[in-house]
C-alpha cells in the first residue's frame, strides 16, 4: 500500500555508439541524454527514470498504465506552476506505472498510490478525483503547495491513507473528508489550517490515526470524539490554539496515544487516566489543566510516556505509578504538586530512576531526586 519514497538508481551502463546490437534502437540517444541528466543533477527522479527505461512499456510495446490514469496524472503535473522542473520521469511516451512516485495495482494496473515531495508549486488540482482507485495519497514537504484542501479529495472513496503534512495548505479542515469511509490514517500536520475540528470525524469506521498537529485550529475537541463508531484512533492535536474543557465523553474511549500538548485546554484531564485503558502515550503538557493528580490511575502494562508538565495540576504523585512496568519517560514538572516522590519503580526497560528534571518547579515535591522531605 505504501508508495516508496525513494527508488535506488542504478549505475549507468557503458554504451558504445558502434555496438551493432544497440545501434538499431531509436531511443538510444534519448537514453544517453537521460543518463547524462541524472549524472549532472544527481536527481533521484531522473535516475529512477533510467532504472525503468530499458523495461518500460514504450520499449516493449506492452504498456500497463490505464489511459485515463495517465491522462489524470499528466493533468495533475501540468496544473502546477513549475511542471518542467518537477516529476521529470512523468513523460507521456512511457508507462505511468513506472513513473517515480506512482504505484499501480499488480492485477488491474490502475493507479493506487501517488507520492510527491518535489516542490510542487500551486494548489492541489481537482483532477486528482479522476484517480478514483487511489488508496494512498502522500503529498508532503512541499512548501509551495498552498490553497485549501479541494472537495475532489473527498471523492477518493478508496483512500486508506491521506498524508498532506508539511505543506502550506490553509483554510479549514473540511468535513467532507469524513466521506472517506475506508480511511485508516489522516495526517494534516504542519500546515496553516484554521477553524474547528469537524465533529463528523468520529464517523470514520476504520480510522487508526488522526494527526492535526502544528496548525492554527481553534475551538474545543468535539464531544463526538467520545463516540467513535469504529476503531479508536491515535489522536494527535498538539501545537494548535484549541481551548475549553475536554468533553467527559472522551473518557469512554481507549486512545492508544493522546497528544494534546501546547494548546489552551483547561479543567480536568482525569478521563484519560484509568487503569482499564491501554494507552501507551499521554501528553497533556503546556495547557491550563487544573485537577487533583492523586486521583489518577495508570495503565500498568502499557504506559510508556507520560507528560503533564506546564499546567496547574495539584495533589500528590500516586504511589501506584511505580507499577507502570513499561514506563520510559515521565515529566510532571512546572505544576503545583506536593508530597513525597514515589520510589520502588518496577520499570522493565529503564534501569535508572527519573532525574530531577522530571519533577522541577512544583509547589512542594520532595525526596530523591529532589531535596529530602522535611518532618
């Protein structure tokens, strides 16, 4: 399902102009030009084009690529402001199933995967909807990819993975993405998206991971996120401008990872701390949470990372936290905690106890690795 991000380029062959076995081939000169280009530019795409050239449908006469898919891909490329500088292997005379960043189904030969991190300059074109068999769409790390997420993406109902991260996409997070009922992974992180999180995202029946971090989202977490209709996804919403209290309904969900750091949430986050859950990561740091930490319970067999730092959390650190055998990272610093730091950790994969940076700047925590408690 995944589209390879890098294709190894072969060493260029030594071709003699007077070789009788090769002199008949009408594309020999073109082959040499492309190899020269790859050598001069050290370009992965040009090199990968060479890799496929001897075996392409153009040479063999048996092109696998479906004509409508090739047309859509060429329109996709030509929609950008710099088509002559990107996707160099995308040439109409060659099989699109051999193009860099394109994956075809081995049985039907329809395009099922598209990946590009090659400085796309412009907006995502609506012609993307013509690639109706796409299962993976990964357009990431394109700083000149701008504009809004087009409605055309909501028509790609076969998508299982949508990654538009590390671009400069703006506008809202569109609710029409919830039409993608086969989606497993949604990553819109590191963009300039604004507005609220669509409540309809809770209707994804098979979603495993949602990452909306590093945007400019506002509002609160939808109450509907306490009622995911299918699997319960990893939820990453950090580095936004989200605010308000966490809906109590989220306590009904067993999130594998909940990362909501660097927002402006307030109130309690105790709904994430239940021994019956199987979370491996809880990061609620750098918010305005205020609750009694002594009431927290923990996932003894699964919790690996816990960060509640930079909040207004009070109470003591429960001694039962030492039963978290998988714990490897702990940060409770910059809160209002008091009392003795628990000892007797039972961690399997960490031989040393946590140092003082895990506990600094609290109201009155004491004992190792901080100052001894006063009688």
